[in-house]
């Protein structure tokens, strides 16, 4: 039975809740920032990755050795260095082995380590792993006191605070992480280019970012792709440490029979899962949101091969791909946020120069510590060899002392003035080393060590020699992972994105088909396929009837004028199908419930319109000026209740006919009307009672055609008595004018 422990009053410490919470949350935040999310600027690793490298080195999983089960590695990391879940550690190991996730893999994996489709790796008991040459470069010199060590979580072992990092891992492999209140996102770069930039910084530590970009062209992503970010944006991103890069899939056109072709995608953007990309493309085809795309096939094996078939051979491949770049992850944006731990302690956002300088400073510290360590070892060995030489000069006496004296060590020190180290070495010397040939070898080794010690002291004392040595090390890394090597050659290229105005050329991406637009009296709109007979019988909802019926194409746009004086735009490809009664037009545009449509027609940007209010005020407006980008439309005719928009007439003629509710007709030259983009307009006709009924623009010489019924019109030729000036009252229309009083 578990004994219940009741805290005593002395164990309870009163504290304000806000203070207690803030202390605990701060501790959590610091733990997340320091030990989980942000990489160290010096080696580009987070603690879990660093512990993985150190544990695998302890297991002797060097590049030339055999593989070991990943489960063995994970167990070693958990047991000695990283007391966290095994799946989290294995996920970190898997990522370091994926050549599509990291530019220069740190782990050589054997087995199923996942793929670019997004499939997970096999369980750790099925996979095997070992270190790569890149990881070896990161660990090189760790046994020579090059870095600090600290106690592990249980105090039974030690782990490195940072790795020596002869390889520029932070920028070469990049990093991603989300901490508390901050995050980091660094895309991979080309190691050879980073080495060139570092060599330049050794000569010019304050080099400008613009100069460094002559060496570091930009990100070099594991999955390749085309970077289309403008150079100015890249310069700003690297100069501030924050920004992003637009990356596109790599594609080419393959010609087929009889003028047909297909597009083949061979590289997808970084961190885009191919399977989800194919699923998205198929969904666009099914929902007809990519009308230029006919089919998509995944023919990938070891290499990526996505085949896109256009809807028609007449489709421009550039236009097709630009539309897909806009709709899918064939183009993605890779963020840049170089938020790293400076010295392993302080999180800060660094620019490109600061990151490279921090790595160079770390290499300098590593070089000094290694040189001092080697100098100590060299001096110790020289001291031992000097003791050996004394033995050879006094061999008989040394043998006598060892055989006869009770304290041979003390006697040797006193007799030959040896140090404690030398005396101990003499006593441990093997008899076979007493040959004359061995004496010569010792003298030669001692001489060589004197030269090595002199060289090491020169490095320690001279900063120019330090940078010279670091430069030679960087050149070795560049030669090993250079642009001419298989792993080092650049994978991502740079191009300028084509300048295509999608807002103007949306019709290019819509399949052009004939339709008949049908809008009822109560505002239900639909689009029937094909150009049907406009006089044919159509079905409407009960109590409803026809209002607007006209032919159009799916690539057209409709322009509607409302009683609120606003113009609305509707894309024909967005209209509901012709089956059924359609949908209320208010679902497509934000037309108020208190307002109605005055006119609805196919948009023609080269056309001119005459708009007028019920008060008789109006003006001429270019149709290209009424284009509305939002559902709420665009206010063109200013009306104030109870006045409303009354007429929207097409300008096709030289005179304007205006008729009011009082049945008085006025005709005047269209030159008397101003052209405006927005406003109340001028008075077209003066009324004593009522308001405007209708307006029409016509050619005076051709006469005024007025509808008598649905199928008949009547033309009035002699209209001299009704021609006057704008804003006159007018007079009753000529004899025979229809009683409905409309001009259209």
C-alpha cells in the first residue's frame, strides 16, 4: 500500500500566482530555445543532432565501418545523452539520412528511410546507419580538446557543448525550428560557395553582403528546382537575415505525334511532397479549376517524372505552367529567418556575413585549442625521448640501478637529473628498445618533434598564420565537396519568372465554350450550355419570368448596373449550370436587398455607357472604368434615396433621346454630356412632376427605333421638333408613339 505524504506547513511557500507562472514559463521557454528549437551558429546543430553524432562516433560508426541497427543508435543516445522519446530521436536520425531533406546528409542510411512522396521510414529495428564524410568533418579533432564538454543529464558521462565543425553545416544543410516567441528557418546552400565566401571574409572581415553574394549565389536545395526570386529581394534577405525565396519545379516540354506535346516535371520544390502535389493537380482537373490541364500521371521511379498533358495541343506550355505555378505547390516560397544561438547561448537574427564570421571565429578557437593540445603532447613526447637518450649514453649504469637499488626511480632522478616523467618512461622501457637502431630512430623523432613544436608555437603566437592554416583547411573542404564533385555540384538554378498579368488574362486559363445567360425577373441567374434559341421556351420558378437572355462565352465577364448606382462584375465561368433554376444573383454579388439590377450585359472594355438616375441626372462613362474587382461592386453614379439608378444605355450614336414619366420626349446632341468616372452627373431633362423613364443613344439620321412589342419596333424619322438643348422639359412624343413610354 502506497503511503500518502501530507506536506507540512513549512513546505508550503506562499507566492503570487503571476510570479510563479512567469518563472515556470520562462524556464520552459529557455529550455525550448536552448535545447530544442534553435541551432548553434557554430556547428549548425541542435542538441539532439549533436548527441546523435557523438553517440555514433562512440559506437565507431565511421564512414568506412559497417552499419549498425538504428535501434542500437537510438538506445545509446537515450541511455547516455538524450532522455527523451525514442521516436523523436529516430525522427531526427531519419531526417539526417534523407538526401531530399538535407543537402549534405550526416548519416548514411541503409534500408527504408522514407521518400519524397511523404512516406514514413521503416521502424528503427529494420534500418541501419553510420556516419558520412560530412559528419566526420564536423567531428574531426574532438579528441584533441578542441571544444568544451559538459556533464550529461545523469552526471555519469560527458557530452560536447559544440562540435569542432570543419564543415559550414548551418548554411550548408539549413535548419528549421519553432521556439517560444521565435522561430528559425534556414534553407540549405552550396558548401563550395560558402567556402569561397568564407575565404573572402578572412581577407575582408567587413565585406558587404552584395560582395558575398558574388560567391553565395543563393540557396542550393536538395531537390533542386528553379529559384525565381529577384536579386534585390535576395540581397535584402541576406542583409537582414529575414526574407524568402520563390522556388519552382523544373520542367521541360516533350513533343509527341501530330503536334501534340506533354510537360515533364523532373524536380519539385523543396519540402513539397510529390504524392500530395499529384493529388492536388488531379483535384484541379476534376473541379475544372485548371481548364488548360487535361491529365496528370506519376511515372516516377528513382527519379521524379510527373507527366502533365494539356487539354489541347494549342495551349501554350508557358501559359499552362504559369497557371499551375499560381494554383499549386509547383511554386512555393522558402522562408529565411536566420535566428540562431550565438555562442550557444544568445538567440539573435544574423545576416549572412555574421553567420560566416561566427563559423570562422569558431574555427579559430578550435585551431588554437588543438594547437595547444598538440604542443603539449609534442613537448611531453620530447621530454620522454630526451630521457631515452640519457639511457643510451649510460646504459650499464641504468641497468645496475634498476637491478640493485630498492628505489630505482628516485635514484635515476637523482643520478641523471631526470624528471618524474622521464624516469617513469625509462622504467617502462622494453629491453628490445635498447638496440642501436632504436637509438637512431629516437634521435630522428626528437628532431622532427622539435620542428613540429616550433610550427605549433608559431601558429599559437601569430594570427596571420592562424588564418593561413584555417584557409588551407577550408580549401580542403571545398576540394572534397566542390562544384565538380557528385555531391557538391549545384542543384538549384536561377531564372527570372515570366511577366504575365493574370488579372488581365484570366480568360486564357478558362476553357472557352458558348453559353446562354438567363436571368429571371426575380434575379435567379444560370448559364445554359451552347447558344440556344433566345425565343425558345424556358422554365422558371413559379411566379417568375424572363428578364435578361443573351449569348456569351465562358471566358466573358458580365457587367451589371444596380439601382444603387454601382456596377458589378460576374465571371461567366462562375455562373451556375443551366439545369434547374440557377442561383440568386445576390449570391454572386453583394447587391442590397433594397436594390435591383437595371441592366445586365456582356462586358466590352472598348464600349461607352450612359448612366442616369431617376432624378434625370446622368453622364457618360467608359466601360473600362466601371470594372469592379470585388463582390461589393464599384460606385459610379452617386444617388441619394429616394433617387435610384434608372438607366444604363450603350452609347451608339450622336444624339440622346430622353423621356420622362410625364411622357415628354427630349432629344439633344450627345456632345452636351460630360464624360466622368464617378459622380452625380448633369441634368438630362427637367421635370415638374415625376422623374426619368428611359434614355437611348441613337443616330438622328437613321431615326429613333422604339419597341412596340416583343417582336416589333417602330422608327420615327422626322424628329426636328423634339431636338433641343440638354435640361429642357421636352414635349409630348410624336403621334403613334407606344403608350408604354419606353425607348429600349
